C-alpha cells in the first residue's frame, strides 16, 4: 500500500455538501482542513495557496463552480448557464499560470451545455458528477504517471525535485512524486533531494512532509545547493512537475525550475517533467506566451512572519519560470513518456491521448 497524505481536495456529501481542502499554508506544523460552501471561499483558497499545484487547482475550481450554481433559485435553464459562466469567469481570475484551472472550468461549461434535454436540477447534479469525474480522472492519471515514470528510478539513485508536485498538488499520488511513490512501493531504494523552493517553501513544507510521511528517504536542500550536489555525482535524475506545457514542449513550473534544468544540463543529469494531459496547452505555441503570475513581494520580505529583508526593499516575485524544451530530456505523462520533446512529439502524444 502506498501511504499518501489525506486527500488535498474532496467533495463531502451530496449536492448540498461542501468542498474540503487541506489548508496547505499550515503544513508541515498543522494538518487542518478548510470547509468551503461558496465560490468566494474557493477563490480565496486558491489565491492564497491553501490549495495549490496545477491539477489540485483545476479540481477545486470545478467543485467551486458547482458551489456557485447549486443555490441558484431560477428554474430557467439559460439563467443557470449564465450563472455558471459568471462563476467560472470569476474563478478563472484566481491564478493565471496553471492551465488546469482554465481546462477544468471550460470542461464544466461545455459539459453543462451538453445537457440540452435536462432541467435545472439535473444540470446541477450533472455538474457535481462531472467535477467528481475530473477528480477521479486526475487520480487515475497520477497512478499512470507513476507507472510510466517509475522505471527511471533505479536502485541507489539520487533524484532531485523542485517545489511540490506530489499528492498534495493532485487528487492522489502527484505528478513528479508519483514515480517515486511507485518505485518505493516496488521496493527500490533511492534518495530524494527536495529543493526547499523559495519563497514559499513548497519543497520543505510540503514535499519533505509528504515523502517522509510515506517512508521515502528524503533530504532537504536550500535551492542554491543542488549544483554542488550534482558536481559530487549524487544526483542521477531530476523530476519536476508543470503548471502549463506549451505546444513546443516549453514548461512553466515553480520559479527556480529553469535554474535546475540549466545546472542539470551542465552536469549531464537527465531532467524530466511529469504532467497529466490536462497540463498541456496546445493553444499556447511557446513558453514565451505563458502568463506568469507575479505575487506579493511581502512573500519574499516576510513570507512566514518575521522580516527577512528591509521593509521597503524592491523584490522581484514571479511565481513561475519557463524551462525551454531543449533542456528537457522527457515528459512523463499518463499516456507514456514523450522523449525527445518537440512540437512534433508533443502533438503526436496529444493526438494519441485524444483517441
Ligand atoms: O504556486 P504553486 O505551489 O501552485 O506551484 C506549484 C508548482 O509549480 C507545481 O510544480 C506544479 O503545479 C505541478 S503540481 C503537480
């Protein structure tokens, strides 16, 4: 049995139920949950990173869309669909980079419009079922990514990861961490090196927490330490997650990922990205067109309370960067590994995933 954390996002009860989220801002010191009964609570939970990680954001937004329409009193179908659009437009403003957010909301809108013969009550229930399907499909995709990626992790390997692309960031095992969970389950012995991931420390607060809880050997690094470790020959493989993958294979992921890819290239360490098909955005031609979220500079100056910088110092605070496809050895998806990474191989993989 793979020991993964409690569900990061879950619908509890029937249509009159609620969305329960792990409040990831409180980890690793407290495991507490947030109960969301309205769209606004969901929007703020996404914005302040109580729920974060591209797939988990998409699932949460889909469930948030259900919360936004379920109390809509008007019995006219078009009025419900208009309300759904308003709610989805609002949720789409919570964060700009992870494409799973827009993918999930578009899927909810499209789904509602397929229920042409249904009354308002049936559409509401149908939307809840669709949101749960998005969650269940993501869980299955994370298991498939684990199955495809586990063979990259050999006995005795050192594997570096950046940020948190684990169970907390998805419906189940994660993306980058899924191959680690599966390789561990298969009895292989390896060590994970987790970058702490400044400024919000998803690596130390979340990745180190969930891997050590699962009994996986994990060692925490400050972000600037990875190159020295590579030069010592202690890292055989890098696997990170992705927030959006452009048509040419460029990958947006947590700020600092690009630096890891550059040093991996310099040391001949293979750099892999793991992501479900819902993270690919073929409408975005290259990484240059991916919108990068800028966050509050206070997250750098005093991310966790005490000041770590002069109060008024200017800060540069993008939440993500783009790693160009040429630095990526392969992309581990739920359908297999895309290797090499190019416009052609990404297009072919997405075509076969659609069939
Ligand atoms: O700002 P965050 O914590 O939402 O950023 C998360 C990441 O960058 C993850 O690596 C990415 O979403 C993949 S999660 C499976």
